[in-house]
C-alpha cells in the first residue's frame, strides 16, 4: 500500500515540476519526413500496415462506442472488419498498446467536443467511420519513439531498425521533446515532433524591428506595408493537375486506374498546399519581427464571391490573416468599416468618388499624390495606434519614412529561397509629393 502511495506522490511531484518548467517555455512542432528510399522491405510493409490497423481499430470502436471504448480494447489482438463478403476478423500486429490508447483518447476527445457543441445548441451528429486513417499519436518519448539525432534516425515502437528522417537538424540542442505524431500524406510519411524551447533563447534568435507596421491586403498587391514594401505572390493550379482531373473524369469510378489517378491528384494538391504554406510561414516570420502589427478586419468571404475569387484562392489571404491572429501577440485589428481607402493619410480629408480602378490616391485638399494601397496601409497604422489605450504605443511615430536597411535585409533573408514571392519597395517620400492645384 505504501509503495502505491509513494508512486502516486512521485508522479504528482514530477507533474508539478514539469508544469512549472513549461511556464518559461514555448511549444514548437517540427516536421520530419521519413526517407522512403532508405527504408527496407519490412519497414515499408510496417508503415503501410500500421495505418490500416489504426483505421480498423477506430471503426471497430466507433461501431459500438458504449461497449468498446474502454481499457480492454487497448489489449485486443484482433478486431472485426466489415467487408463486402461480411464481417471478418483481422489481426493487429503493428499497433502497440500506447498507439491504441492514443487512438481511443482521440475518440473520447471527439465525443467530448460533440457534447460541448450540443450544449451550445449546435446540431451535431454521430462520429462517422473513416475510409482512411492518417494520423497516429506517439504519446511517450523514449517508449513509442526515440530520437537518434547523431544518426539522423528515429526509432519507432514495433520496428526493429530505426527509420532515417530528413530535418532533424532543425531541433535546437536544449529542447525538451514531449510527444510525436506519425502522419501519412500523399507525398510520403512524416513525423511531427512537439518540442518545448526556452522563451528567452527563442526571442534572442529573431532580430526585432522596433517600430509598428500597418498592412493593407489587396488583389493586385497581396500585402502592402506602411513602410512602402509590397509583397506579391500567387500559386496557381499546375497544368499537370488539370490534365489529371480531366483524365479522372473519364475513368470508371472505383477502378484501379481511377484510384491511381486519384493518388496522383492528391500529390499535386499536396505540392500546391506546401508551396502556399511556405509563403505564409515566410510572411509570418517577417511580420513577427515588428514591434506591433496593425491590420484591418477584412471580409475575405465576400471577396471570394466577387470577380476575384480565383485570385483570392491562389493567394490564400484569409489563411494569412488567421495565422497573424493566432501567432502574433501584438496584433492590433482596425474595424472593417473604417474608410482607410477614401481617407487622405496626410490631412485626413475624405474622398468619396474613388473607384476600384483608381490605383493612385489624389487628395483635393492638401494635394497629396500617393499609391492607393500605401495610403490605406498608413491609415490603418494611424487609426490603429490612436485607438490603443497604452500611452507607449500611442506615442510611437506614425511617419513611415523610408524602408530601413534592417528591414530590407530581413525581407531579403526571409524571402530569398521562394521563387513565388516578388517584393518591391515604394519610396514613401517620392509617393507623397505635391502637385499643383488647378
């Protein structure tokens, strides 16, 4: 009895220490790709089988949640699977008990989320069966998985030999590895490692630009910053994707050739997704360097329904706005009803007769001639800073001036590896010039 109590006390103490440690740390997820060319036959078979068994276990549990969502299911060696010929018993050989436990915990969490949504008055249904299972949790470090950083390999529970992974060099030296996930994508298998890093070390890595920045989102120029930097990018559907989609429409649904073409289409979609995600991450990395980021709350859904739906889809502006809201602590939103486009950034005069085709803003009051998007970005910066109650932010300079060498260097360093991003610099001093009144 005393040994059980001592064990519980030790667990409580260790959890308390971990909680205190995590207060000074931030979580980061690192994506590592399993090198398929370095896998042997047994490893390839195991990777294919483990996702199949995860699907069987999930569907088996969902079929009768009340009787099967318990600790006994973790110890099952075989499950019933529904086939066109009837029910068959399938052996579970690759999934470990910890992996099974992680899958069952996910089902519990999904049920909890559904009940929570139901309490709020949202109409919810039941958990559905999965035709493909793509995410297996690896809960315990050093048990379900083990990182061998010196060898660029990871040991997975159930495999005799460790698998070679690409991207282990990303991991900092003093990071705490908490958990991992084995993920299947159209272009291969990945391991997502969740690590905890000290907040101070992470802040020292990024060079800070001690000034606020306003951002205007648009169609012609996707991002226009209040300092004159314009960021353009677009990732369109490839010709190969269109050709494959046409080919798929001619094939018989459910046939082997249909499935092969479908997998090729998924790979093409994954490539496009990766390119767009890389652009978003690079833009986020640049904007994180600024002290404060100010944006206008745009209605991107309305943009999709208009004439520019395709351009918005190819740029993914809505995804960038959501990433900024989630990842930047010093984000200051400006009301969507503020007339940032019609207002003069110098004198504040309002011009009502400006149309979408007018790319240059000409003020009839003070004579300012400035790029339309740049004028809007400066207005977003000024309006946002005026509405914040903190005097330290209110007293920050709103004169944007020229792009500093630090900003140019940071922009060039962040975007240099991506061929889909085009950056241009607009001189605010040249833009804000006077013209003679008639």
